[in-house]
C-alpha cells in the first residue's frame, strides 16, 4: 500500500435543517481532522446552485491545488443534492457545470442516497474527470455518517490511492460501510 500525506479538504456544506438556529454541521469533524491530523481545511456554507457552482470552480483553480478532496455535505437523493428547502440540483446537471474540472480531485458526497444510482454516479465521475467519486447509497444518520467521514477523510490523506482507502474502509469498517451503503467509483 502506497502512503501519501496531504490531500487536504475543500468542504462545502448545505443547510441540514430549515431552522436557522440549527447547530448541525460537519465543521467540528473537519476541525478535529485539522487539529489532530494537520489536514488543511477550507469550509464554506452554501445553499444556492450559483454558490455551489462558484465554489466548486474556485476549488479547482491552481491556487487551491493542494486541496485534493472536495467534500459535499448536503441532504441528498439518488437524483442529486438538496441545497436548501425546495432548492436542489440534479447530479448530472452538477456534472455538466463541472465538466472536466475535477481532474486529480477526489469527490466525497456526504449525503443520503447520492450514490444510490450507480450508473448516474459513474457518469458523474466520467463527465467531471474526477480521480474518484464516493458517497452513500442509503439514507444515513448524521452521527454515523460523520464518524465514517472522519475515518474516510483521514485515510484519503494518508493513502495515495483511493482504491487502497476503499479496501481499508471495507475491511476495518465493514459494518458501517454496509449500514451507510458506502460506494467508491
């Protein structure tokens, strides 16, 4: 297994609740990864299609090259991402906006069901030219998916090949992989 430290994370998070006083966020998990494993993090909240596309294009600029992992933490469905209330974006529409942008990037959808349609997921990877695309095919709990994300994101920073991370996660966290329906393509 080849080892490589330092992919770093560019994280975009939607609203988890329609209540503006909700405290749900992946930011504390990312802060943990930064403080314990010295993984650099960029974190932004986004709840519009324009904001999402804008940040994704920005994440792929040469000045952010060291951020090799893009984390998309939103409510999700097999069709795509729910940004806020009735505002959503279809997975393949997102892929078209980001066509060819994700070369050498690893994309993780920390979202319910986004990996539920394997063909759509494969097509997203092909259109965007991502190095790897991963996410959950089932409805997941915030706690369980966050715990899994911490381990996954740390291992993506440790191992040089995403396939090695996939094998590691399925071996060491098999039960949680099954519970969440984790898929990597």
